[in-house]
C-alpha cells in the first residue's frame, strides 16, 4: 500500500512536469491583434522554391520561431509574448499574402525583414512555413 502511494505520487510529478514542458512555448500571451491591409492579404505568391526558404528560415527565423515553427527557438525564452505555433490550424489558415506581410513588416520584438530579404526570399520563406503544417 505504501509503495502504491509512492508510485501514484511519482506519476503525478511526472504528469505535471511533462505538461509544463509541452505547454511552455504556448504559455505566453499572444501579441495584440495584427491587422493586415486587405490589399496585402490578397497578394498571391509567385511560384517559388520552398527548399530555398529553409536556409532563410535557419538564418533569420529559427532563433525565435524554432526549427519547426513551434515558437521554441533559443531566443523565445527571453521574449515576453508568444512567438506562435506555426503548425497550428489557426496559423496555417492565414493567406500567403498575410504571412508575407508579417514577415516583411515585422513588429517588435520581431524585426522587420524589409531591408534584409528580397520579395522573392520572403515568398520562399512563406512557402517553407507551409511545410510546418501538422
Ligand atoms: C527576435 C525574434 C523573432 C525573429 C528573429 C523572427 N520572429 Fe517572427 N515573430 C516573433 C514574435 C514575438 C511574433 C509575434 C509578434 C506579435 O504578435 O506582435 C512573430 C510573429 C511572426 C508572424 C505572424 C504570426 C501570426 O500568427 O500572426 C510571422 C508570419 C513571422 N513571425 C514570421 C517570421 C519569419 C519568416 C522570420 C524570419 C525571416 C521571423 N518571423 C523572425 C519573433 C521573431
């Protein structure tokens, strides 16, 4: 009977630990609503190479958004709002034009990539973000 209690206690600790680990990235509050002008949201992506987007992601985005876009990059810890979960339905239901706009413009603490990436490069990284879909 004594052992049983120990086992149950052990399992409870494990459950709490696992829960806190898996929810860590999403536990932070979301940023305020971020509206995209209608003309930008409806922009269509040209045909681009998502593979090229992978390198751009690794160099410019991964540090915050994580390898798979789960919002668990090494810098995410120090940011007080959520970096989002790009595998989610909510994120993936946004248009290419919206993702292009967010990436191009940025919003603190996320930097703007207006100067750093060409339009083609932004479309490539948009295509790459589509591969995060669950
Ligand atoms: C310094 C950390 C940081 C870097 C680097 C960064 N982001 Fe972000 N990103 C964020 C944060 C934080 C948010 C949420 C901003 C908000 O809600 O105000 C965000 C939001 C976004 C959004 C909007 C998400 C949504 O659900 O509306 C997109 C798209 C995005 N980032 C793409 C990128 C891409 C692509 C790159 C690289 C080219 C990148 N980010 C680099 C921190 C970062």
